[in-house]
C-alpha cells in the first residue's frame, strides 16, 4: 500500500504528547501601516487519526490550530517529493516548504508483536508569497513531525520489518504536529 506523505520519500511522523510542550509564548504586535499591523506569536497545529484510518492511501488530518490563530482545518498530506504543503483554513491558505531533510527515528519496537512507533521530523519555512487571506505575506520558521504507531509485518527470519506496509489497524495511530515559532502575519488595524 502506498501512502501520500509530506516528506520526499518518507512518511512524516509526529507526536500528540509533544503538543503540551508547545503551548507557550505570548503574541507581540507592531504597527506597519495606517491600515494594518503585524502580529507575531507561536502557532501550533496538531491532528491525529486512529485505527483503520491510518491505513488509508490518502491521509487527512483534522488539525487544531493553537496560539496566534485559533481555528480548525482539514489537511491532506501531499504527494511524496513535493517539498511543500498547503495548510488550508477558513482564514486563508498557509504555504510551507521543507527547509531540511527529514530524520527518521524508531521510538519503540516490540520484537514479539512487531508493534513499532516511529517518528520523522524536519524543519519548515513559511512561504508568505504563495499564502492567501490572513497569511498573505506571512513569515516564520518551524518544524513538522509525525509519529506513527502500528503493527508491522515480520521478515522471513522473524525480525520486524519496520518499513513494511501497514496492514493491521489494531492499535494504530498517526499524529501530526506542526509548530511555527514565531509566525508573523498582518491584520487590519483596530479603529477606535
């Protein structure tokens, strides 16, 4: 089974527990024109899928945005090798591009059941030129991680194939976390 992934050639993997660490940092503002002002603050996005959904060929996460912009959106992982992604939302599309290679780690492995938890992570940068709505002209850098836990097949010699196709949904989870620290956007100037 082929999975569409955020990273070129690897599944991007991330962890829900890590989001608790991300929830810090106040927004700061400064005036840029008489009609808009820029604000900066930390932005965190997290989404998770479980069970049978993890096995889907096209994977869509319901993302919760926390921090500078609070909203929910649906994000489908782009095709392998794209090197960029669109994070769509009701307030506009936020474009991000990979700015580093992904690193893949095996976080845990049960050698008897072949339940494996892996994580791939990398750095991203905001592309404000191609972003729309509230995110037009936005800037910032951050990271993306995806943590995947699932039963993996066994090799002929009885060892676990940690890169083998996912075929069993029992206990499977896939968590995507994105953080941009800080994200800078322009918003309308308040009129008093």
